C-alpha cells in the first residue's frame, strides 16, 4: 500500500460586486416601537435631577458714551433753566 497524501490549498474568492447586488435586491424591515410615556418620564426625571441655576452672562457696555450724553444733556438743561431764570429776572427788573 502506498500512502499518497496530497494537500490542496483552496483560496475562497469573495465577489464583492455580486454580494453588493444581492444585498441591494433584498428588502429589510426594521420594526421600531417607542414607549412615549416611558420616554417622557425618563426625560422628566433627568431634567429634575439637573440642578439648573439661572445663567449668568457677562455683559460689557460702553458707559463712557452714555455718561457723555448724560453730561451734555444735563449741561443743556441747566443752561436752559439758567437762561429762563435770567430772563424772568430781567423782565422783573425792567418792570
């Protein structure tokens, strides 16, 4: 008896184009159910666990220009009042 052992190496060939075409022909269905009341209570519970504080947002303002306008307005107002006072004093003294 002769002992003939032969080893054959087989390399599988993967045809990606064929596989892609097969998968494109298939129709897949995904059933998705959402328990809205359960989801709502989970969201509410998560919100309640947060310790939310009012946001503090730093705001920068150009107060110099506002103060300049206020000073100018005050000067004009004071001058107007002074002119009225002088005008009434002059009319009294002329009488």
